[in-house]
C-alpha cells in the first residue's frame, strides 16, 4: 500500500538550536557609527564561535537572520550545550576586551542573548522556536537581568529556555556551569499575552542572589533552582560556612549591588560597585 501523502504535513520538522543576540541601546547610537559597531559585534561572534568549536553557525541556508541590532543564529541541535557553556563565558570576556580597547568615541557593546531549541521548517528555518527565542531575548526578565548586568559592569545577560536548561545544564552537559549559577524566572513580553514561559537567567560573574532583586514579582514566580551540592556548604575547616554564605546572599538581596564573583563552580564576595 502506498504511503498516505496527506499526512506529510503532520511530520515534525528537524530540530535546531537557536541563539539570538540583541544590542542594548543600539537605536541610540549615531547613525554613522551603527555599521562599524555592528561589524565589531560580527567579528566578536565569529571569534567566539571558533573558540567554542562551532563552525556551522553561518553555513546553513538562511541560518543567520539579521535583526539590525543583533542576529538570530540557527545551528545543528547538537550545539545547544555549547551555546550555554562555553559560549556565554567566551562572549562575556570578548565583550570585556572590546570595552577595554575601544576608542572613547566608539559606542560600548552590551548584549542580551537567548538560547532555545525546537523544530524549524527547512530551508527558511521558520517556526515557533525562532519566534520564541526572539521573545525570550525581548522579555521583561531578560531586560531586568541586563539592568543587573549593567549595574555591575558586566556586558552580557543571557536567558535560557527551560527546554535548553533541562537538556544541557541539568543533564550535566555544561562542565563549568551548574543549576546554582542560574536564576529561575518567567519570561513575558508586553503586548504578547499568550507568551509566558519558564526561563533561566545567567549573568557571567553574578550570583542569582544578586540578579533576583532586579526582577519584578511577576517575573520571579518560577520554581526555585535545584539545591546545589558544592564546596560552599563546607564546614569551617573547608573554608566556607553555610552561615557566611547565607549572609552574603542576604546582602545581595538587600542592596541589589553586592557583587559575587564566580571562581570555578563557586562564588567569592567582591567589593560593591555603584
């Protein structure tokens, strides 16, 4: 019996990993400096992809869609974990190097980034997954995380979909990042009442306790992150007591400006920054 062609449209398309980057305050850059700034960002991203061992970022048909102030990258689904770790760390450091070396007349580059996975119709790579990745990066939660990052002089704030978080971080596929590095939140976008998704916020170098005061009540009602098992629960003989850790977290919640610096899988306190 021949196959029923009427069911072809019911087949689920291939799945891809998506990365969206969006420049903060790009519209405020003078027009004459927009193209050079965007070129700098493209160079940074090309270098970061190479550092992560990703060489398919621009080789899929229509894989990179220009947003003017950023881009949507479509990659093979197997790269989902690399888009979280090590890409976010490499990207943050590259942006910090750019900030140190840019001319005073050149605009700074600060990014919101989102990572998601889902099916997309080839070859135009259209589908809900692309729309949702853009909504994540435009969400109130992502913007509030960006405010936390900017207040602490960090040039990057990332939002990870719950699907990616479960498949990568919680599954143990991000060697340098664990669940305790992420702040759970709910992504919502003004004017899109049908969009409401659990997400996970990450600002390199900032603990969730520093990010959480920046979230509104509506965006901070996701379940708490899984309990961590790490050296920060060591006895005093190990160097860090649970009581001291609680004190540090409370300071972060109270001021919104306490800086906790990531060292390996743990955090150490640093000076407050205005």
